[in-house]
């Protein structure tokens, strides 16, 4: 069974010719004033009233901070702080966080098609016993734990398993994207976990997981991802089997070998007003 399309990928910037409107959004340096509001969809939207996630805090450090993608809706900010607290309480190393969102959300010149509303965050699977310096935040590599999407490497350990388990154990999780091999690990080791259905295989994600939160109550213009996941469908059956099929292999080859223009998303009109 072919999986539902989730409208985002992380691909090298070099494969795309960019619409000039991406650059317009990239020049924005500060959040849009006013109360926090997510407008539009995760891959076609924006964020008002964003809060800056602290670059360092108890149990957590943000990476690649030069990108200025450390802005979040308050629910994501609270989620990351609570997760870091829970991990510290378990005696786990420092949580390393990659991209969240630009100051006003919106489309990015490189990297993601999603992360546009402050409700997405990339959590590195690599954790750290020491806090990285500013230089190390830019130079450290996000270690791969999966080879070719489908093979879990020997560096995977209980540390990564406990981090993902803690990350998934929140009521406001919409879903968490991960490499098929990682999803298979959790299907094999946590088949009855109540959050299992929220873990979904997706392209890439060999060195991080992508956490996505539900639309918050303060944002009536936030567009929910549909169809909603069914708690009765763990994603461990036909959905997961598809990722190990020849059809999936062929589709991945098509994705990585076909350069093209990166399409600018159809943003809600209110988002366009934010950068005029």
C-alpha cells in the first residue's frame, strides 16, 4: 500500500531553481507582532507571534543556529522544554534540536517544504554528553543511524530508543516522521505502545526524527493534516511493508534523480501581508 503524501521533503538546495519569493521570506529577521497564531498548513502557511526558543537550556541545545530557524509557536516551545526536562529526569544526554521555523514561518530557501507554522521540529538522534559551543553547533554532524532508509546501523542504542519514546509520549503530537528502519524497530519492540500509531515512516530522516504538533486551540486558521491518523492502525502492517518494496525503491530513485524547480506554495493571503 502506497503511503499518504505528507507534502514535504528535505532535499539538497542545489537540485532546485528557486522562485524569487523564497528570498523575500528569507530576509525576514523578526517575528510578526501580536498573539501567537498559526495560519495555513504545515507546508503552506505562516506564523504570527512566534516565540524564540532559547538556544541553550536545561537538557537542550539548538543546532545550526546561524539559520535563524529557532522560532516556534508557544506549544512547540513548551513541548521542547518539557521533553528536555523528561529526558534529563531519565538521565539521558543533551537533546540536540535542528530546525523549528523561521521568524514568521513561511517557505524556506533550502531544506524543508514544511516547518512553516512553528509546529514542526527536527530532533537529532545523536545526543551529547556535553553542551556544544557556538562553533560546534555549526560544525557537528547529525549522525546517521540508518543506511539506505531500511537498515538500522549498529550505533543505534537504548539512548535513541528512549529519546524517541519520550518524544512520542505527548497528547498534542500529530505525528512523528522517521526512517522506515526506525519505525520497524518500534513496531518490533513496542507493538502495543499507545503512541505507536503516531510514528510514521517517511523519506530521509536517517539522522533525525521530525515531530509535528496538532493545530493549537488559539489558531482557528491553522489547517489540520488530513486524514487524521487512526489510533487503531499502528502503521506496522501494510503501511510499513510498502517502504520495503521495489515500488518504494523506484520512487526514491525518481525523487533523488529528478532535478526541478521548487514550487512556491499557495500561501493564505494573510501570510503574504506579513512580509509586505
